[in-house]
C-alpha cells in the first residue's frame, strides 16, 4: 500500500474546511471528511491515474465538494501538498505547492 505524507498546512486546511461546513449545517463537515477520505483512498490505490498538472503535481477532484487535492507521487510515497477550493485563484496554486514541497 502507498504511504502518505501530508504537508503541515494541509492538515490546517482540512480543519478549516471542516469547521466552515459545520457552521453551514451540522454534520456537513463530517460529510466533507468522508468525501476527502474517499479521494485519498482512490489516490492511494492508483496514484498515477490522475491528471498531472503544474509539473510533477497531480490533482484529484472531489466528487461532491468543490475541492481538489494536489499531490506528488514518487513510487511508494504520495505527498499531499494542498486541498484547494476550485474557485480559489488557480494562478496561486503552483507557488503554494512549490513552497509546501520545501517544507516537507
């Protein structure tokens, strides 16, 4: 099974998104985390299957929520560098991803 390394900022993003959805409706944050878990499981099973963008970074779009997971795969390890809302400025994503790569 593929190992996962999650950048420290990604864990904070996950908590922030969870809290925001919980404020919208009780339980919605849990639904987001369930969808995110499904995405991470899909990446873990077939990390090479998803669209390569921004050089070696790949992206997985969550089905139910407007978020993408950005990661790199190096054989046995998947490095998750971002969980971004799809309406966020896509021009900022590459800079953020490269910065986080240095932090791991």
